[in-house]
């Protein structure tokens, strides 16, 4: 039996199983008192504890996750490629949308007031029509983004969903009200 220095209750040695770091003797405080001290510390030092956790997540955890992900990719290359292919096949309209956004932004053809929801809907509609009809459909810019005579904008009003063959024939050489 040993007496706790905090609560001053005599308890069996199993309640003092933690050893001190300095001289390898049993600590003077029991498990129950240590638990209460820790809870008080946590309540009084929430900001300090959260800062430490955030620092750990920023510096250590993310790097470990990146390394683990990279190692898994290397080890399971075929499985990783299959997962990626399945995702790309399932999200074709989203990929097309982002590809066109990138192209349009390169041309500085997307104004801030463009409604991205309707633009994405056009890409989804092209995939849906393709699935229903069995022929390929494209999202076409009515007024081309790049042409010798005119440059259009990448906005919802300038988009139409047409068969791929029509779009490829049209190219960027014709548009409505062409001079």
C-alpha cells in the first residue's frame, strides 16, 4: 500500500503503476488524481493543445499520409490505374468541364459573371445524350473562342450541345450572324 500525495488516500501499488522519469520510482500521485489533473490541464490549455495538434497535422501527419499514399500507389500500380480509369469514366462531364475551363481561362474567355452551374449542366447533358443515342455529342461554342474574325466568351449563353460530327464539320469557321 502507498499513500497518494494529492488525495492522501492509501491505495494499492497497482494504482501507482506509473514510474517517475528521473529516478524510476513509483509516482506519488494515483491514477484517479492524474486523470483529474490532466482534465484540468486540458480545460485550461485548449488553445495550446489545439495549436500543437494543428502543428502536428500540418507538418508530420500530412507528410506521413503523402508518403503512405505514394508507397501504396507504387505497390499497387495496376489497382490504382483501374480506380483512376473507373473514376474518369464515371465523371467524364466533370473532366470535360474542367478541361474546357482551363482552355477558356487560358484564353481569358471566362468572365467572372459566367454561371458555372449551367456550363457544367451542358457537359452533363452531352454525356447523357451520348448514353441515350449511342452517338458522340460535344459541347460547342456558338461563337468560337478563337477565330480570325471574332472571339466569343465561355459562358452558358454561348454553349450548345450538338453531335460531334456536326461540331467537327463546323470547326471555328462559322457562327450565327456571321458577316
